């Protein structure tokens, strides 16, 4: 299947088959797609938490509009963004880059100083929102990767982030949950959406071509 066929195949699955688990190698590749996603300045200001624990997923479901995919799927990905940009976090990423690449250069170090002079001084909420936008890029990559793997998923914003942060102990780690992505396999019976046509605005209302 071409990628676009897979994107047409995917949909925000409403009912997952609790009897079918996604193989770990597929989950790993879906998570890897998020790790490989581009982020602003390459800071990767988010993490992915993979929850399989049934009890924990039941607790998350209770603060996520009782959405059944969270417990019917086999894996729950939680995308959690940095709560702020700190000098430590920025330096860590620049230092790590230097380590991986075996050196640095003046332009790169000047860029580090530019970020250090601007990001940490901003309001934490502004920084979190910037970090959350980067988390969405990884989230999107995982949604696409899941379809590529023939795995169903449900992108979710329908949850209480503060409650999820409490359940997963994210605050103490300087993280805030942004989105959820249950993974599993569709169960056509009981899924009101599975047979409905995908709705997207026509291309001419979506794309402007300036030649
Ligand atoms: C950021 C985001 C949050 C969403 N939150 C939920 C959600 O909490 N529950 C749900 O069932 N669907 C959720 N959706 C699914 C959308 O409603 C769905 O992607 C959209 O209607 C397009 O349909 P399709 O994905 O089936 O093609 C969310 C999608 C995105 C991208």
C-alpha cells in the first residue's frame, strides 16, 4: 500500500478489540517515528510514555472521558512536553549534539547562547506551549507510523491533563501531558465510525497555489 492509501485506511478508531495486542516491534517503530520527528532547534522538548499496565490505563480512562480505546487497545502512548525551557535542558541538548558529532563550531555555540538568552527568561506557560507544539509533531509522526504498520490508533486530546500528570508522576519530572495515543486493532462491531466515509475539505478549499 502507498502511504496515502494507508492514511485513507486509518481513522480515529472508536472501538478496539481487547483480545488483540500490537506486537512490540511495531510499537517500537511507532515510538521511534516520534523520536525521529523534527523539532524546533532540535531540542526534542517532549517524551513519550508507553503505558501497558492495565490498572494504570483504567485510571487514565477514568479521567479521559471514559474513552474505551484506552483500555481496549494494548498500548497507550502519552506525549508529554517539557513544562519549561531551562538552561540545563538547553545545554544538555547542545552538549549531547557536540558529543555525538565530536566537536562544535562558533556558529553552533552562538546559536546556543541565543537560545539561552531568550527561552529561559520567558513565561513558563509560553515555553510549555512551544514545547507542546513540538510534541504534536512527534504525535503526528506516530499517528502516521501506526497506519504504516497497519496498527489502529486514536489521537486524543479528550482528557484531563493535570489528572493524567498526577497518575503518571509527570510533574516531578518537569513534564506535562499533551496528547494520548491508544494503539490496538479496530473491532468493526461496536465502532460507529468504521464504515463512514472519511471527510476532508476538497483540495481547492485547502491548498492555495501561488505560481
Ligand atoms: C489532536 C487531536 C485530538 C483528538 N481527540 C480525540 C479524542 O479525544 N477522542 C476521539 O475519539 N477522537 C479524537 N480525535 C480524532 C478526530 O476527531 C479525528 O481525527 C477527525 O475527526 C478526523 O477523522 P479521522 O481521523 O477518522 O480521519 C482527535 C484528533 C486529534 C488530531
